[in-house]
C-alpha cells in the first residue's frame, strides 16, 4: 500500500438542483444528485505523497464550481469515485499505484 500518496475529497450537493460533476483530466461526467455526498480518492505514485501536474503548489485536488456544474481536477495517477456508503460510482484506476500490478 502507498499510504503517503492517498488523498480524499468529500463533495456535497447542498444546493437546489442536481449538478453536473466532471472529473478531470479524464472528462468523466456524472449527474450529482441533490443532498448527496460523494467521495473522490486519488493516489500518487510518489512515496512521499507529493503530487504532480498541479496548477499551484503540490495540491492533490482543485474544485471549480459554476452555477450548474462542478469540476474536480485530480492530480494523482487515478481516481476512485464512490458515494457516502462506499459504493463505487466510477473510477479510472488502470494506473492506480495503490492496487499494484495485477498482470
Ligand atoms: Zn488509486
């Protein structure tokens, strides 16, 4: 396991309408229902838990909110999207350093 390279982000829709949630740079888009909390997890291949590809300093996530949409930029190798109960919604985990090489 890569403990130093894990980042978790909770996102909640406490607004008045569903939002379009986009996870970049994979451009995965989902309807984000009202009154839900989802969890975005990403992993870094760096043992010290540093993050590459950031716009500003060593940040694992950036969130851009607009009136009807929210975009989560993930700066790790992978993302794992689940609901508050831990049920998987989507992922791009083929380069996930925490899952090891399955092949
Ligand atoms: Zn991962």
